[in-house]
C-alpha cells in the first residue's frame, strides 16, 4: 500500500517530459562555461567538474526513465514524437549527447570521441527527419515555435563539440553540420519570427522557449570559431546579434506572470551557449568591458540553472512533474 501511495504522489513515468533533457544541455553548458572561466578569471575548475558530473548522472537517469516510458507506453512516445511542437524537444537528446562528449572528453579522450560520433549521427538523422516533415506541407504557421530550432541547432553543436576531433573525416562532417545547421536555422528563424509577429502570442507555457531564438547565433559562433580556429568579423557579428536578441527577449521571458514548468529548462542551454561565446570572445578581444559582460552572463546563467534545478526537484517530489 505504501508503494502504491508513493507512486501516486510522485506521478507516472508515462508523463516524463522529453524536454527535461534540456536540463542536461543547460548543466553541460554551465560546466563548459566554468571551464572556460578558469582560464579567463583563474578560478578553480571544481564548479565545472561538479556540474559535468551532475549532467552525466542526470542524462543516465533520464535516459533510463525515457527508455522505460518507451517500453511501457510506446504509443505515447510515438504520439509525442509526431506532435508538431512537443516532437521538437527530442532534439534535446542528441544535443545533450554532443555536449556530454566534450565533458567526458576532458577525462577520457577516446570515450568522448565515441560519444561525439553517436551524437553526430543522432543530430543529423533528427535534422533530416524534421526538415522532411516540414516539407510534407499543410504545416500550420502557429506551430512554428522557437523550439523548432532545437533539432536544427543540434547539427551546429556537432562542430561545437567536434571542432578539434582528430579523425581525417571530421573536418568535412563539421563543415556539413555548419552548412546544414546554418542555412536551415536561417529558414526556421524567419518562419518563427514571422509567426511571432503575425499571429497570436504563444501560450504562456511556451514563452520561456523564446530564448532559444538566440541559439543559432551563439552556437553558430562557437561552431564556426572551433572549425576555423580563429575569430573574424563574421563570428563577431553572430555573437553580437545573439547578445542583442537575448537582451530583447530577456524582458519578455523572465516575468512572474509566466508559470513555472519543465519547459523553463529551455532557457538554460541558449544562455549557456551565450555564456560560452561571451567568455571566448572576451578572451579574444581582451577588453575589460567584454570581460565584465562575460562574467555577468556567467553569474546569471549559474543562478538560473540553480533556481531551475531546485524548482524542478520540488515539482518532482510534489508529484506535479510527472503529472498530466
């Protein structure tokens, strides 16, 4: 009886939201940002190490949980994957794998490379599926929301995590990822921008996902500079536009009127991309202003991730996280 009561209080595995994998992305990005901060600000790497371990453990727990959900409720998983909005969040799994390859690679180079290959294949396949789905026609413009960028940005993350991979074919794969991710993201971004301008506002539950719109520019900056091993004017333009867009969207998203839910993790990984880009750009320019800006963004990212983690844990144990 106690076990039944506990199961009811926590909820059912069938309601495990796939967008929780965005938490792995955000925490992984936080780990990578603090590792960069150790170079710029000479701080210890302990925060990067702890964040990385949490991201790995969280991915394992969520992975087991979602495989369990798939085994018990395959129809529900299929329905979610085919959903025009929810389905986009399956891209968070591939991106999480790619980011984890960078974290694991710090401790085991070969293991990190294997994980990167798995993430690369997953990201390219998902991008193909979602672009094909879009071209099938009869797509409602109101369903083109910022989350639609996730499977596309996933291809850009291939070069972010694999810009220095030693394989002879890695350079061409990274070029492919930038080509596909860059141009498709531009098309999707235009569709999303048009939807936000010409149609009714999105439901409040999707409002936090607006921050995802900065991801193509900041992730593009990181992927492009990793591939080229330099920062040029084009890279600077990507960084600055993403930063400008973040400031614009910040005041629309971070409002008390927007209710909290698992979808809020959608703000974490684009902010993590912005933080990593800001740190990298600050080290390149070596300007006190840009260094201060990168520090402020890193602190803001850290606060957001900690708050999201605490509030999500409360939702879990109150039974509202795994609840329809």
